C-alpha cells in the first residue's frame, strides 16, 4: 500500500491510497493539518504529509506507511503511468 500526495491549495492536500490497482482505493483531504479520514484516533496521514513536505513535495512519487519514498517519474510500468496521470490531473 502506498500513498500519493497532490497539493490542491496552499493549506489543502489530497492523499490517494493505492494498493494493487491503478485507481486509488480511497482519497482523503488534509486541510490545515486535519485529515478527513474516518479514524477516531489521530491518524498517520498528517505525519506522512509532513514527511512528503520535508522531501520538497515531489510530484510523481509514492510513500508507504513506513515512510519509504518511491520516485516513479521515469517508470515504464503501465500501472505507475496511470498513477502519474491521476496525480497530474
């Protein structure tokens, strides 16, 4: 499972969660540090967002829940190409 981030506004970021498909299984919004996921306890998404921001907000990368960074800019894999199309739309 990996997460792909996309900045939509200065204080709004979209987080898409991917598993084995080219379409995200769920999309959450983080606005001013607060995530709209259904978790009742503080979730991991703002921490992953902070890590993405520390990396310089790279476009076309994925981050897993253990903060491993996967750059996919030059990927030739069809599934990754579809994810990149999603991110850039």
